[in-house]
DNA sequence: ACCTCAATATGAGATATCTCCTATTATTAT
DNA sequence: ATAATAATAGGAGATATCTCATATTGAGGT
């Protein structure tokens, strides 16, 4: 983890810095700095105290919940403009999560100790936070209700359509399995089935969508 | 649905009214009134505009998400001090949910049209709302990650322990099945299995816990 | 260049869970 | 009260999904 002075960062990323300035009170920005995390680095560990509120400025990360039985479940992907640690800020979180950088990540970091008071008295911030949390709640609920109401092939179709890029699906399959909540084995079964049904074609380790319509039908129907 | 003047209500429920007064700005309380819903009555319908922010003062309710395929999934039980419609207030909700009263419910109702501005500028309210949403997010996440990481008998054990009263489990089984995310048929299988394993005893339509330890072990382990 | 560890891949067998069907009680509405 | 609807109950068979075992391939570190 590398720390960078906020002003140094501001010189190179003017637009982002302007957004930040409009969103956070000055007193808080004075305490803030930039953190860079490398791919696969832990941003937060479930068994260590969290010291900062982070705002993800660049890169992708993932949140794991750690169960008592030692198993982990991937519960969310984070991207630009997602908060990390906001639940600790408002003191509702008892069990921290693991947060891991997927690719290199740039974060804006606010030291909780010195920023909490300011943030919790700032109307704009609270309003934004409420919207952010409400949105997160809805998205997470949708994700999970889908899991329980559709069988896996439907969910997988939906997931592929969400995440594909130029018709190409190249996510890490181990991660995908954790996120969509099935065993790796079953994920492979289903991908092979998609291949046999003429939905996907495999080249090397990438899958290409060759029948998007059919995939879309599958993603929103049962059966 | 029956409307009652807030002042009339306040005379009979002094303590609750005092809490309310400390939590909401006066300008907003002047617009508010009390709504009573009967058991099984719809408080919100997924296909109708929502006009009020409700705070549940008494009774229990349940939230359903309605899928495109027509299926419903029970996603949360609501009790005293839960909000209804708070996501519409902050304008993040696109797809409304069904909210249905389980028993008779008493709600404090704020007309969105006239209260929104006031509420969204009130620091105390926003802070409370953030905490409320954060807490809801965590609870919902826990509920769903449990669903995916434990098999049903573990989840059922946990659920029974959460909801039992004096060792007696008497929830409606159809509702339970929807909430815990299995078919009614499978719920019955598992309850019978619990009976055979000496965890529960059945009297009429009620189940009584006869081996709490074993149930607790089952609720937190795999297998 | 070599070693190690993580990711990809697939087979075989087990089982958790579902769907569909059919009775039998409760509960609610007319 | 009686009809109608919802909840409880269980049988039979299908299948979606899991676990475990094993082999191959790829990437990162020294």
C-alpha cells in the first residue's frame, strides 16, 4: 500500500479532484490522502480494525464475508465511486468483511478518527451516503433474490450478459463461482452446456457469445 | 386502512409519541398522521405509486419482491420502528415491493409530497436513516449469505432458534418456506427429519424444541 | 529455467431439493 | 351454516447441484 499526498494527486487528475471537492467538506479533505493498492492486496481485513473510510477512485475490488465455519463468500464487486468502510463510519457493522483489490486500486482515504464528526454533520454527505446505502441495499437484494428464484443456468446467463465486453466473457471462473453461489464444478458443467446449446464458443480460456438473443431469453425466463 | 389524527393517537400512546417528537422535525410532524392496517392488508403494492413514508409503530409486516416471472419472494419481516418507503423517499427505488401486514399494524405516515424537502434537510433524520439503511443492508446480506453457504437444515435450525417463543415454533409454514427459500415440500421433509432426530416434537400444528443444544449445534455447523 | 501454487478441466457417484399430485384439515367470506 | 380458499401433509420420481478425486495448464517468484 502506497500513500500519496492529495495535492500531488490532484495535479494529475483534475476532474476527479473537482468532483471530490464538491462532495466532501473542506475540513475533511484536509485530512484525506490517496492510497494505492496492488492487485490482490487486502484493503480491509475482517480481523483487523478499520482506520479509514475509503472512496474507490480507480480499479475494482471485491468484498468477502467470512463465516464462522471459515468459508468465504464473495458478496459484491466494488468499482469507481464505491465506498469502503462506510458501515463502520456510522457504527452499524459488527463483523468486518475482507476487501481485496482485484486490479490495482486508487482510493481516497479519510482517517475515521479525525473525520467522523465532520462527515456525520455534513448534510450533503449524509444525503449521498443514504442514497448510496439504499442503492447498495437494492442491488444486493436483487442479486440474492435472483439466486433463489432462478436456477443457475438463468442466473449465469444474466451474469454473463452483465459482465461481457464486446461479446467476450473472460472473468476468472473461480471468482465467478463464488459470486454466483455455485460450486466451481457446476459452473463448468453449465458453461459446457451453454457451449453445446450454441450460446457460447470457447477460444482458449475465453468464452464468446454467439447467440445473444437466446442468452437473453434464458436470462429472464425459467426453464 | 383507517386514518387517525396524530394528536388523538398521542393521547393514548404518550411514550411512543415522545420518541417520535424527538426523532422528526416539527414541520414534518404537522403533516403526519396515523394509519391502521388490518392483518393481510396491503400497505404498499408493487404496481402502485407510493404516497407516504411509513414508520411502523406496532404490528408486523412482510416485504415481497415481485419478479418478472410472477413469482414472489419474501425478503424481509418488518417490525416496530422499521421504515416503509424510505427508498422511495431518497429516490433510489425503481421497482416497488409488495408490503403486506401480518397482523394488525399501526403506522406513522408522512405524505411524501409535503415532507420530502424537510426530511432530506434534517441532519438527525439523515443520520438515523443512514444507520437504518446500513443495518438493513447488513442484516439482509447475512440472511442471504447464510442461504447460500449453509444447507437448508442448518438454516432452518437457525431460523427456528431466532423466532421460537418459549420453546415453541408456530410460524406459518407457507410463509417460512418463502422466507427461507425452499419449497414447502422440502420444509416439511426437514421438519419431519428434525422430529425423527429428536430435535422437535409436534403437538397439533405447533412444534416444540426438545433438544435445544443439538439444534444450536446444527444451526452453526455444516453437515 | 525451475518450482510452486492457483486456475482450468473433467469423471463418477451421492444427495439436497424440486415438481407434480392428491388428501385432509383450518380459515375466511357469502 | 356452507361454500370456497388457504394451509397442512405426504408419496413418487426427477434433476440440479455438490463432493471428492485427479490431471493439465498457466503465472509469479527466486
